[in-house]
């Protein structure tokens, strides 16, 4: 599954996204392409729920293109800092 999002700025953001999504037991691998804002998700395709994943990304500050706000941008900075500390 491939999902495009906004606000990915660095490896800290990528680490937060990976850590957040890997909490879903059906997700086996997450790759983040920082430059393009693309997240590649591998897992059990028959039970991966795209809407739930998009909602999780939004709550972390990484909305789909065009659906962000000042709040999601601010939230992404917090997620980024957490990713920097934990990676």
C-alpha cells in the first residue's frame, strides 16, 4: 500500500511514522520516502485498513495532500522531535 502525505521533513518524521504505524499488528514493514512524502506499507493486505492508517497519520500531523491545517503542521513538529529522540 502506498500513501502520500504532507509535512515529512526529515529522518525524525520518518522514524515517528514508522514507529506509529508498526504498532498495528497487521503492518509488517514501513518505508518512508522523505523527499516525495510517500509512505510504503507492507502487511497483511486482506486486513490492512487504508482509512484507519490515514486517520493515524493525520493524528500524528501527516495528512494527505490538501487536507492539512496549521494544527496538523504543528503536530508534525512534535512527532518529528519525538522521532529524533527515539531513533
